[in-house]
C-alpha cells in the first residue's frame, strides 16, 4: 500500500468556523494536500482527515527546554569556532562569545545555540575534547550569569554530556543521533530535549552531488525514522524538535522544494526548527557572495517558514529577525502571544 503524506495548506488571520488550528499556534488550515510518491497531488478538506493525522497536526506542542510555541521563537547562533562559514573567528574566545551571546539576548533571542565545531560544507571533524574546551566556558559563564535558555550544537555525546550536566536543556544534533551511538542515551539520561536535523552525508562530503528520489518525502521519512529512534531510546516525543536540514546535503533546488513544503513536517507531531540563515543558496538567488550580505534574504526565508507554522528560526541576525517577525505578524493579523 502506498504511503500517503499530508501537508496542511496554512493561513493566518480570520479563521473560518470549520478550519483547524495548527499545533496550537498562529496558523490554521481547512485544506490538506495529500502527497503520494510519483502521483499528482490531491486535496481534501481538513475535516476529512483521519483522527490520528488530525491529532498530529492540531495537538498543541508542549513547552520544550523552556520555550513555548504559541508564537515564533528565535534561536540566536553563537559559533565559538575559527572556521564557521559566516562568522568564523569572530567569537572564538570565551569573552567575545559570551559578550555576543548576551547581545543576542538583548536583541530579543528566545534562546541561544552554542557550537564549537563548524559543520559547513567541507568542514573537518573537531576532536571532542577541543570542541568541549571551546563551548563549555561559554555555556558555564552564561548559566552563571542567568542565561539559561541554551542549546549545545554538537554531534558528540561527551560534549553533550558536559553541557547537559552544566545545565543546558537542549542538544542540537545535526546528525539526528546517527553520528555518536551514545548520544541518544546521554540525552535520555538527562531527560533533556533534542533537535533532530536531517543531513545527507557528512560535512566533509555532503555537497558532493546530493541525490534524492523525492527530496521532500525522503527527508520526511528520514526524520520520522529519527524520531522513532529517539523515542525508542527513551527520549519523549514532547522533548523533540525536527529540522529538515536546509543546506545539509541539498542543492539549491532541493532547498527550495523543502521550503515550499515545510508545512508537511508538522505531521511528525513535533515543533519544527528552520536553520537557513545566511546560507549559500540565499547568496546564489540574491547574488550576495559574502555571507554577511545575506541578512535580508535570510529574513525573507524565516518569514516564509513562519507563514508555514515553523515554531523556531535559527538565525545570526537576531534583532533584524525579531523586528521583521513583529511587523509581519501585525500586518497579517497573526494570532500570537508572548
């Protein structure tokens, strides 16, 4: 029997009486695209959905790592690295990284993502002890200063263990628990939250001719399998975010297909994180070679995601994104609360 996939067609503003709220958030839908591999799309009324699918799409997402999802949340990027694609070296020492992190909080970041290993295309693996030496002083100082909404961006269980033991509540794993066999049990043991991101290949080779049968459905299936691995390991679904992995083993066309169909991923029953900030495909479309010149394009992508109900956007440019979300929300009459 062919698998069917259900993508809600989302709207904001005034809601018809027969429409359904998406995930307890700010968007609603009364139509759903039914996707089947190799077939033309069909559309059905939301009221015709099976109860299990309807529940996955409409059930409010519980608070996770101190974040509520009644409004879009902004995750500020803090790269404690010498070689990240956009800001490598700018915040490579503890003092600069902590100062930058606090500035992002002042700019309106709801949480911070602290990373010590670049996962840009072509990046090489950083030893775990070196990665921990980069991020732990930053995490410990921020926690000591009362900044508790933190994520550690790592593939390695030993780095996650150190960060979680210090008090960080969330691990952002770009390998979706596939890189380190100890990662799932480490997160489960701490009853921590995790973001599972899709990537094809490793950072060293992921952009060498990535191939998919159907990138949207292939990524959905891979994330569904990752969620199942996590829950089997003892991580509750209520503590899982998912990320389709824009730019991680994807061409420009793959990225655009995912962006056009982001609302499909709500069917996984988890909050969705979108991490597209300053990435190369934005520069290609906008003819902006330098990553720092991709702010406007990054905001446009973030707003496109939020229009599809994406709960978290991971960004470099927090102040600009927060302002854009506030104005877009007001202009669209978007239902939101703090």
